[in-house]
C-alpha cells in the first residue's frame, strides 16, 4: 500500500503531492478494499498521455548496419486521450496510433474502456472499433462526438480483452492465451493474437504478436522485444530563419512563427511563416537520444536541411532541461516545456 501511495504521490507531484498523500493514507488505513480504487487512479495518471518509440527505432536502424538480419521496430506514436463516453460505464479513451512520426499515417484508432473485474482481480480493458472510422477520426479534438455515441456504433472482438494488474512497481497487461482471434479475409485462416504490455510512470511497452492455426508467424517482433514507448513531453516556443539560409544577405526576408508546438521524441517541425505558410527550407527537431559507444543520454535540438533531410547542426543538454534554444544569427529558436497538459499536443 505504501508503495502505491508513494507512486501516486510522484505522479501527482505537480498538483500538490503532500495533501494528496495525506488523503490517500487516511483512506488506505480506513478501508483496505480501496486498494483497487487507488491502483486504478495511479494507472490512469500514468496511461493518459502520448507515447513514442523514436529512440528505439533510431537505435535499431543504426544497429542494423552491423546486423542486417535485425528486425527494426516500427516507429509508432500513441495518443491515449481520456474522453468520457456517457453510453459506457468505466473510464474511456480515444486512441490513435500512427507510423513514422506522421499523423496522417494512422494505422489504428479505437475506443478503450476500462472497468474493474473483481473475479480476475484486474483492471479490464475492452477495445472497441468504430464502425464509421471517418466520423470518429481525431475524436479527441471533437469530444462532442463521444457525447452522442451509442453502443451500436462500435464493435469489439470477444476474448481480446487486456487485464492490467499492479505488481508493486508497474502494471502488467496480459491477454488470455490464444483467446483473441479473427478469421483472415486474405487467407481464410484463423489468426491468434497474444499481447503482453507494461506500463510505468514514463513508459508503455507493447509486445503484440500473431500466428495462424499452424503456429506460423504473422506479425510481431520475432525476438520478442517489445516496442518501448516513452511518454512524450511537449514544448512550445518560437523560431524563424532568413530566406536563403546562412548565405543570405543580412537584409533578406525572414519567416517566423511564435506558436511552435512539438514533442521531445523525435518530432520534426518545419520553420515556416505563421501567417503566410511560406517555408524556409529548414526544420527543427527535438529528440532524446543515446549515441552509439556512449552511455550518456542527451536532449538534442537539431536543425535540418529539408532538401537533404540531414541535420546540419545541433546542440545537446541534459534530458531534464525545461528550456532549449539555438541562435545562428540567420536562424533563431527558443522552446520551453508546455505549461499545461505537457504530455498532450492538443
């Protein structure tokens, strides 16, 4: 119980830890059965965020140069946005997952529902698919859609529930072995899905795999290494460059934007004029990286030449740095951690 309270206290430190800890300690001593409620609150404090595995994908690509057989983890971004659904009990989320840092490359959007399952002693996740995918695209930006959603507008696959349990340090998520299956439209064979997951205060690990009735591989990391996604932190700020870059004359036109918004897990944002949309030919990137042959993780702020896609210069600092900036005279930018909802870009 003390570990749970301490973890909750850390997760809620920005909201006044001392008072919450005192409240939780009183509740815990009064009713031990409130443990499930406390654990569920901790789960949602950790889960409600955006996550990204940019560094893992980057490291895999570097390692593949020496190991051509290495299976590179796809670069995936996860949005787990809490969004109340009056038609469903429990706590619900809008979920959007996309590839390669490109929000237009959405490969999955779902409605997640969490309810307590006393029989299994777990927080049960029910996963729903929208029958009308287009209607609910980016529903987190249009919460009114969930207010009118009815159960006949969603569907689920029985047996594909995920059960989350707290082990004193983090939450383990598991499915019933081979309980989740569908019949492939392509092959006509039954495909079995088995996922294992881990949720901490800063990461979610997802190891999903699938095999057919004969046990043949369908998808998933063959080495069993999960996608290791970190909770992103968003930064806001300003930035601009002279048209023509460093070789342009001092009186050349500038493009400028005072409303930059970007996260620290590899997101690339173009430097363009906020009013006209005119592009400068340069982009900036924030990334948490650990370079090969070193053990020191850094916070990288890089300037990218759009034409070549290469980073032409960068600075680095401690990963906990709340602000960063760059001044090359012909290019300037400054960023700081987003003041509210730092783990969401909306």
